[in-house]
C-alpha cells in the first residue's frame, strides 16, 4: 500500500474501491463471473468477498431434505 493510500481512512478507501467497481462495464450474460473476479486486481478485499460468496455451490439437496422432514412432521392430523 502506498503512503498516500495509507493516509486515507479505511472507510473512504472502501468507498473508492466500491465506486471503481461500479464503474466497470456490465458483464454479458455468457461471461464467466468467477473468471472476472479472479482477474480483478483493483481491490483485493472486494475480489476475496466476491469469490467467497460466488463460489458457494448451488444445490437443492438441503431444501429437499427440509421439505422431506417437514412432510414427515406435519401431517393431516396435526392440521385438523
């Protein structure tokens, strides 16, 4: 970090980085978002946050399990 950047308050640095990201062109629907964030060098912290949350695998397993458990718990007798 440069001396000039070190003198800017952390909150202000975060706003600067966020605004810099918001000025980026919007990705096309067929572009790989993960590749974009891996190559994003303007702000390491923002890149790490994006990769952390974008890399969560999508699955319907947990929700199916919850519905299955609920189906076994809530019966017609309970609803009457």
